[in-house]
């Protein structure tokens, strides 16, 4: 895929106990959303963190045609790669507004202002709480703030680690609706990690399934969009506990 914004080749991440990610290769075209699916401990977060420059790894990471494997996390951030970690990654003692500003530390004031308007437009829930300490927001609002903060620097690629984690189904749907809107209106390029197949399936146009550090399956847009395709993938790769929703 020559027009890929992100290309990962043979990525291996090794912790004390051996490799957690084994030779993972994937590519994300510009303007599209891709998903990395898999159960607990599959190696999804390790893969995202390695792409963001936060884990030592082997293999090659190419971003917009340039090999960035040797760049540290700060340089990758400046190149436009933003990582939104799993969990409620907001600074609890700082206000909502200050959390947003943190996400735009390196950008000029005009970008900061336009991005802030954009983020508050997409997430009105947090627009009404700008002065509140982030720690007082609900789980769903904190997740919106974490994503919003990630968008503040106008990233070229956003890496989202389990945006649905710990959220009630209705809130998961809401967060994903907003992401879909942002993707449509701003041609967002994203690689997202999910345990929940359903959450990711409607947003992503391709997905890889990880197990024990390996990619064991790949789904294209058609399989993700059709109930049968999703069910086949769930049965084959994730076990039949999950059921594909229409
Ligand atoms: N910093 C670390 N040091 C040692 N081992 C780690 C470290 N981080 C992750 N691991 C191990 O690497 C494996 C993959 O972990 P990772 O967090 O990438 O999985 P995951 O797919 O994101 O899982 P989850 O869905 O539970 O978040 C696991 O066995 C985990 O215990
Ligand atoms: Mg994880």
C-alpha cells in the first residue's frame, strides 16, 4: 500500500518475559480508521505504544514515507502522531480547559483556538464543564476529554487505546458516533485498539485481530460492515462469546 500514512513492518516488542508483540505488520491509509482487535494481553497496547515511541522495539515504522523508527516519542508527537492511552487519561486536578491546553502545548495559538472550537463542538458535554476539575467528570466525559485533548494538536494520526473501556454501552455508542463525525468532517486518520469488536466495526474500514502478540486475522471494510462477516471473524478469532449485532 503505497499511500499509507503509517506503515509498520515486523514490529516486535520484548519485555522481561519474552516478546509481547511478534513481527506485527500493518498499514493505515491517510484519512481512514483502522482497528486492532484482540483479548486482554494480546499485545494491542504494546503495539500502539511502540508506534508512539513509548516502548523499545524492533522493526520498521514508516510515517508519511519517512522511517521514524529512530525518533523518540517527543519527535513523533511533533511529527503529528498522538497517542491517547487507555483508561481515563486526564489530569484530575486540572480543569477541563487546562487539560485541553495541555494537548496543544506545541502548536501556535491560532491552531489552538480553532481546534478548541472544533473539540467543544464535537463534545458539548465537556464544553459546559470547562472550569470543572477533570477528575469530577463522569467516565464518559473524561473519555471525551482525553480524545479531545488528543485532537487539540491537530494530529495527522491519532492512536486511540480502547476508547470504550469502562463505559456503559450507550456511552460507547455516543463516543463512537462522535469519532465517526470527526472522521467524516476532518478526514481523521486513526488506529484504534479495542477488545469490543462491535464498537470498532462500524467506524473502521479495516481491522487486524491480534492474539498472543501475533496478527492472526485481517478484515476488510465489507466483512466489517456485514453482520455475517463480523460473526465469522468473531467465531474464528475471538471465540463465540461475542455476538455480532446487526
Ligand atoms: N511494561 C511491561 N512490562 C512487562 N510486561 C508487559 C508490560 N506491558 C505489557 N506487558 C505484557 O505484555 C503482554 C501484552 O500486553 P498489552 O498491554 O500490550 O496487551 P493488550 O492487548 O493491550 O491487553 P488489554 O486489552 O488487557 O489492555 C501482556 O502479557 C502484558 O502482561
Ligand atoms: Mg491494552
